[in-house]
């Protein structure tokens, strides 16, 4: 994974937060927020993986 991946994942998390803000029900809001957390985890993982490989370039 790369920095562009991490950026895309963070963007997806932001979109989920916007959907949560616009959600009509509490269940929908909570579901969107859970998705945002998962996208944030993927972004952090992508950044961390990039850091590991940077030392070999």
C-alpha cells in the first residue's frame, strides 16, 4: 500500500462521516461512523506499511 492509498482511505472515512451527519436514523448514523473508523484503520495501516518499506528504497 502507498501514501495515495492512505489518502484515498482517509477520504473515504470523511465521506462516511458526511453520510453519518446526513443520516435520517440513529442506526444509519452509527453504521456510517463504524465504516469511517474502519477506513481510518486502513489508512493508518497503509501509512505504517509505507514507512516500513521506505527504509529499503
